[in-house]
C-alpha cells in the first residue's frame, strides 16, 4: 500500500511523470524552506509546459512522427518517407533525412515522418493510409494532404494509395520504381502484379536522369488508370540525389504539394 501511494505521489494529476520526487499535498509552512519551494515551482512549471505542448495544434513548420490528435484543417500536411538506406545505416552523414524533413517544413507544411528500422512495405504503407484517413476524418480536405517518399519510401507511398483508395489525395514518388534489370525491379514488379490496380490518387513521379536503378512508374499507374506527371531531373548524383534536401527536387515536391 505504501508503495502504491508513493507511485501516485510521483505523478501530476494529469498522469505526467515528474523528474523529481515531489508530492502534491499541502506544504507545512513550518517545514518549508527555499529549496523545497524551488523544487515545487520547477515541478509545476514542468507540468504546465508539458500540458501546453501536448495541447498545441500543429502549425506550418512543425515536424512530427505522426499526425496531430487535433489537426488544423487549414494546415497543409506532407508525409515524407525515406528510402531503404537509413533502415540499415541510420539517417547519418550520407542520408540527411532530418534535414530533408526540416527543409520541407520550412516550405510551410506540417511534415510527418520518422526514421524507420527494417520495415515491411505493405504493412507500413497501410499504416500511413490509416494516418491519412485520420486527417480526413478530422476535417482536413484532400487538397491539403500529400504523401511522398524516396525509393522504398516512394514505393510505400503507392502502397498507401492502394490501401487508402481516395482519388483526390496527392502522392509524390521519388525514384521508387525499379528499372528492368535493377535490384529494385523485383519488388516493383510484385507490387504492379498484386496491388497496382487498386491505386487511387494523383501522382508526381520524379527521378534523376542518371539514376541507374529507378525510373518511371508507368506500368503501375497506367494499370490503375490514375493521373500522373513524370519529371526527369538533371543528372549528377543518380539515385542519391534524394539523400539530401536539394532545391531541384525539394522545390518541385513543395510546389506540387501546395497545389501550384
């Protein structure tokens, strides 16, 4: 019983854990000292800050790992998924995923993305579709939602499109569809055979001219009968063009997501 009382005392009335062992009973003026007052003050301040952060709606420029619980219907939401490289090696010096998310957020979006480990594309793409649906259910218009990704992340964007089934949501597929003979072609062909016919949405497809593993997604998108636009970007870095927030593709995706 004593252990249970201590556990409750170490939390705020809202269930937030405190970094101090502080009780929320009344202070005895005879025993109160300056240190106790300071600890109490810092603890209450911690609670107020935590409540403010948890209750604040997402705004343009925010980067989040999941959609907000109470989204602003007027905000623009951009999901962006990285490729398979960071799954194995992390988002470090070579693949600047955090910088990509921050750069997209600076364009005026609420950006949603997370650094993943090894991921099943079908399961993860279906989860993204559920997150998009939660925004739609909360009143966010389809014009304010874009789902995009690079390489494996781009393929999962198409998986999300096939799971969501909404013809008005925008999708950005960056160097995701494997060229014939490349190491990515097998997974792309499997997706075309199993899921492409269920794709709904509007698509921007982009890849670098010198990309030797990925190119257009015509087979999948023609099978689905959905509108799409292909953009071939200047040569120079191949598939790794999307490893860093280069203006040549960041500006393209941002303009597309903004409806321009």
